[in-house]
């Protein structure tokens, strides 16, 4: 009889990574091996048979028993579904809640492909919190509006402190020349808060910060440099800066203090007389109160000829506080601002904000407003309100041009979106 070579299939011949297919391949390989060589698969059982003519004392000879027929059953395993952890389900819920909020509140919804965005969002892996941060950041960068963004818990907490007019840090307000993805090449001090650690150490406007805790700032992002200057109360930080070509080092201890958003000064100008110079850096919780106090102090017994409101470099702030500042200089029934919602109608919450108190106006003196390319958002609102009501003269360059209003919505993970 012609011998047939046994055909063997091993599980290693299957290159699929699916464990279900590997298990099936192993069962089929066993079946083919048994069919091609049945004796190899049966158990070798032996029994003692005495040879012919031998006496009972003769040594028996072991003979193999004839293999019996056996039935081979193929057992196919049940496919096991990959389980999703509760933590990943919670992250997925946070991402979907953020998507629903944006879809409900975003103004220009016609420019967004919501269906495509949701399909891509459902494919994003959320195995850890860092991937959730990346997914939320990706979600808020899908809009053409550059001011819609995701705020991490740290950024949201810092923004709340700015709104409340408080700071825990060294008291430096700076600007940075950036290149690439928000990489700071040079940090220049724009303002030193009065009675702050930086003011006590002698830092001045115009100083160039080169290093923070001996780390060069040119390789830091803008947010990283801000976070390094802020921090826990009582912790020390080493700041290296250059003044008039000389590099100096100071050690500052962070502490909590109030940040005034309004600074006022009486100046004397030849041919004009005394003027009241008022600089507004941003619109925070206490800006309107500080504005009223500054105006009344300078326009008291010895009145000034006019007021100069310096809005240069003011990037905005709280809209309702900007409206209160505008009311300081306007008469009754003069409209401050109107807002148009996503449906094209006037917002009932913002519509017709008017000055109804008979003595709310603090001064009747002429006003000059200084603006530049960094005057944006709420500061543009105040400037337009005073100019359109023939209350002020605007001097300077073209402003930034941000006419949209944004709200800060908190999310379940401690962050928020703006």
C-alpha cells in the first residue's frame, strides 16, 4: 500500500491576531492529525499474552492492543466581547456632554459638520485622563472661531482668580513674543502690581525676564511661563531678568494679593490744565467700583478739565462689568449695547441695557479714549458705547475687532470651555 505523508497544520501557521481564529485553527489541526495518523492519537494499551506452548511460569510477551475507534469533538470557543471600564465610560460621557453643550450654544452652527464631528469623536480612545484632555482640546479646535477653546482645570482656576481680581504669585503682568505653537521667545514686563512681591523686589516695567528657576523662558510656552510665575502661596521662585544690558537675579516669595484693574493719576498739561488719566487693564469683578472711586477722587473739589481713558492693551473681560463702566459716563435712557443671538433676534437678556438710575453718572467732563490694536472685546464695547452716544473722542490705531461674546461653561472633569 502506498504510504501517504501526513499533512499537519499547526496554529503557528495562522497569522491572524484574533484569538478566536487561533483557537479554531488549533482544533482543525488536531482533527487533521488524527485522521492522517490514527495510531498516533490513540492511547497505547498493552496486555500480557503467554506464547504458544509456554507454561504459566514462562515470561509473558507484551503485545499492543488494537486501537479502538474514537470520536473527536471540535469545541469552538464563544467569542468574548472586550469590556469597557467604568472610568472610560465616564470619560466618554464627559466628551459627549461637552459636544451637546457646544452644539446647543455655538452661534454660527451652519459652518460646522456636526455629524462628521460626532463620528470622529466616537472613534477616539479614552483609556486615560490625558487622552480625554486631548479629545476635548480637539473638539474645541474644530470651529473657525479662534476664541472658542477648552480650558483645563488649572486654566479655569487661573481665569476665575483673574475675574475675581485676585492673584497668588509674584505680581507681574507680561507680554511675550511668540513663534511657532505659542513658544515664548522673550518675556517683557508690562506692569508690576503695586504692593506685590515683584514691586517690593524692585522689578520695573520694561524689564526682560530671561529665566524662571534657572530655566530659560525662550523654550517655554506662554501658558507654562504664566504657571511658573503663579503657584502656591509661600513658595519661592528665582527670576532672572535683564535691565539696561545687565542681568540680575531676584528671589521672590509668592503670596496672595488684590490686583487693581484701574489706576488713576492727575496730570498737568500746558494749555489744558489738570487732566485725569485713568488706565483700565481689564474688566473684572471690581472694575466698575474702582472706576467710580477714581473718577470721584479726581473730580472732587479741584476738578479736572477732562478725562483720558487708556484702553490700550486691554483685551476685554466681563461684559456686564464693561456695561457698568460705560454707565458711569452716560445719561439716562442711552443704550449701551445690544446683542444678537444665534437665531438672529435680539437677546432678551442683553437687549436694551439702559441707565435708569437718575444719579448714576459720575462726571460730565469731556472724555478722550486711547486705543490700539490690542484693544479688544469688552474694551471695544465701552469705546463704541461712549463714542456712539457722543460722549467721548477716540484717539489711536484700529482696534482688534472682536465683536463676539463668550460664556465660560464648566465641565464635569473640573475644566470648562469658553
